[in-house]
C-alpha cells in the first residue's frame, strides 16, 4: 500500500521545492559579511506535464529559483526533490540529462566560435547519447527540424542568425538530451513582438509532443498567463501567491498581485480606458535590507502594525490557491 | 481646428555603411496636432527611433537625411544649423531615452544635470535655477528633492532615474516631448507610475507627446493617434480605436493577433507572423511586409502600394485595400 502510494506521488509531482533558501554573500567593509537573501523559504510543486509560471519584478528571485532547482547554485537551505529523489546534495551528472534550461539572451548564450551543429551536438557528446558519428549527425538534424530550422543551418555560426532563430537554437540544444523538465528563463523577452508568438507556440507544441514539464519564468504577465497552467508570484525572494493561471489573473487576493496585474497594459483601448489601475508607491526595497515582517509592507495600502512585525505564511485559501497575507478579508472586500 | 505642431513630409533617411546603403526611413509622412499623444509602434529596425532622432536633429553619422522635410512649430528642422538647433533642442522639443541607466552622466550630480538645461535656455540665476530644479523634482514625484539634487545617478533606482530624465525633459516646458521606449527597462509597477506621471504632466503644462514603443498595451492606454511602422515605412496610421478595432494593414492585423491578451477568458492559440524581419540592406522591391504576408499577391512583390484613405484619420498602404476599392468601383460602374 505504502509503496503504491509512493509511486503515485512519484508520478504526479515531478519537481518539489521545499523551503528553498538561496543567500549570496556580499562583503561589507573589511571584516563583516552580509547576505542577499535572493530566495527565502520558498516551497512549491511542479506536476508532471504542466507549466508553472513564475512572475515578479526584477530582483524578486525568479531567475535564482530556476537556477537553484537545477543546482547551478548550491542552495543555502531547503530541499529539491526531483521525481521522488532528493537531489539537493547528490552528483547532478545523471540529472543534467533530465533537466535543462533555456536562457534569456540568445545573443550571449551561444558560443560564437561553435557551429550550430556543434552547439547542439555538445550535450549529445557529453552524455554519450550517439553511438556513431552518423547517428550524431542524424540527431542534430532531427533537433533542428523540431525547432523549425533546417539541415543547412547546422554548418553556420550563431552570428548568422536573427534573435528568434538563435532562441530556437538554444531550445534545440536543451532538447538534444531528450529532457523531461526545462527551466525557461525569460526565453522571449529579448525577442521582437512578432517573433515572440512563434516561440511561445513552439514551446506549447513541443510540450504536447514530448510531454515536457516547464518552469516558465518571465516578467510579461500576459505571456505567462497564456502559456502556464499555474502561476506563482514572487516578491523580494518570497512566494506571495500561487494559483491556477486563470484564477490568479481574475480572482487574485494578494495586494501585490493585484497591483501587478492592474499595471499590465492591455492592448485594447476601450477596456484600458475603463480599467482602474492600482499604482504602487515607491520602489522595491533592497534585498540586502528587506523590511521585517511582510516584505511588501512598505508599499502595501493595507499594511498595519502586525504586517511590520509578523511574517504572513503562505496558506491555502481555496483549492490549490495559496496566498501569504494578513489582510486577505480586507483585500477581497474591496 | 488645432494647430499642426509637427509635420514630416516624405522623409528619407539612409545610413551609408561600408556594407551598403541602409534605407532606415523610406518616404515617411507623419503629422500631429498640438496636444496629441502620438504613438509610434513597430519592431526593432522599423525606424521608430531614427524618426525620433531626426526630429531632434540628432541623426548620427553615417546617417543622413536625403529627402523630405520636417516642420516643427514653425521651424524647418532639416535645414537648421547645429547652432540654431541647440536653441530649440531641450527648450521646445525634448526627448527621454530608453535606458535611464546610461543616459544620465555618471560623474555629475542630478542637480548639476537639471540646472544645465535651465542655464542654457532660460535667464534664471543660480538661486532661481536651484529652486526650479527642486520644483521639477517635486513635480515628477521624487521626495526629498534637496537631498536628491546632491546625489549621483548611481545612487538612485531605475524608476527614480527615469523620473529625473523626465524632469530634465520638462525643465523648459517643451511643446513636444519625445519618449523613446521610456519604460522598457523598467518593471511593470514602475512603468505604470511613469506613464501615469507623463499623462498628468501633459495635461498640466499642455504639451504633446510622441510615444515610441513596441508594447501595444502602452499605446492602447495612452495614445490618441497611432503610426504603425515596418522596415522604414509607415504602413498604417489612425486613431487608437481605428487601429485596434479596425486594422486594415496585414502587418497591423498580424501584430494584434500575435499578442496574448490578459483579459481573454479562454485559451486561444496565438497566431504568429511567420518569417523574420526584413534585412534593410536588401529590402524587397515592393511592399516590405510582402515576404511575411499571408495575403501576398504578385503585385505586392513588385511595387509599393499607395495609401488608401479609409477615413479622415485612418489610412493604410496595402494592395488588398486597393484591390477592394477597385472591385467596388467596377461594381458601381456596372
């Protein structure tokens, strides 16, 4: 019985992040050291085959979260469980085949001295996936095909391609090892609007075909809402709200999520005239000295004494909808 | 009838690079009235920013205006000398740049940089200029202005720096403010603050704004009139409602189809514009959008279409419209 239970959880949840902490030391003066708490006690699950979106402003820790899950940083605390196995401390080599990443800047993430074929071939070589040279070539062409490029592109260099095509190469490289899980770290924000839709559609098609699971990190909420099943909102290293994407956009409860969603410009003149924006005061505080209590309290219209001292916990308010705020009733009343 | 503030007629501007002539602006005409908020949208390389710098008289080498006229507020800008241009630049027309991190001088204090504009264009003495700077910073919503004036750009956050840029732009209460992607480098909540501020100030000192952006959401929120550019050509102009609810050019239609809308209830697949942006070194002979256009006809590849006037404010350059008009005429004749 217990074994069967374990198996079913193993099947449903692919990535589990428990109380993840990631602090970066910064020297401060000659002897004292301070820490930037890039992620502070964040927990969430990613189900097999789903897309979890992470949104938030710059410096909120969304990219760090993605990289920590892949152990590109060594987490300061907490656990990362991949497919039922705790990978927080293990050798990552066998997992690199299963977990991949697509980076934000397609101009910086491809080696300018390697041909496209070699860029895609490198992960195949490292993981010894191809038995012969012929098979390797075949696999590279197959990958190029899959991302909408053709075989003649394999002998060219990255500078010969446009931004959208380079991002396709980056995606082909991630797909080359046949992964299960891909962290997409702002994969479209460097691209032109007319190209973004091509790449977004490709992510969706690949997911359908290959059964991929995505952690999709972006600051453009309309795109994240489009591609994700669930969305998590981060603020200063904390997860403040997590819900189904539709629920999060239309029935959000955290005051930060509210202002964030209301600040997104909607490409429709009539509805944007009607819409009421909640404009936040001030800037995001420095993560070096985050406010005590709730981290949003310095900009929150509902903040009171309690918020300044006591940190709200992420609690489930309805099925699958989590939020961390002391004043949910007041926010919802509005 | 309001006064015409800016009238660009048949402007041609090319960059003479070692690789050949790049026709950055190819016969564009744009006009705007006093008090208008004009939005210019288009992807990178479409000529938005080049248009802005031409209005400012800041076309950089190897760029050169090779035809057409720019009339602004009674000045023929393309025939003015640099000395004459300096008198109106910053006074009658000023510009906010995309990146507030690099467009402020890092070795001068904020105060120094604001007062420089006042010293050049007004006959305020030192004390008066200082008082005016304090006033300006208050106007753009910066608290503790006296303290900020003594600070250097690196001591301020991105949003604050962009506010300082706006304060500098507004120092002489210009007739026209050109904002070249003013919020692209900022987070959405800060973006909302800055856009709100610009609209508020526009009403306060009665200036006109040219808003250059690739974000259709921003345009829908702010602009009365929209110019859509593609590959150095104006392809469609109209009021915000005309462009968003009744787009006539295939590029405009494609652009609107390809962006995810946050307020749509169901999950619709995005319809991307296929292909990649044109290479301006070798532009196609006919309509620049033809190679990516789903409705492309033979003539599109050979000749550039004329503008079809759809209303007093709405016009679009597409052969499809010419064809429709022709067919209608023939039907009437019968």
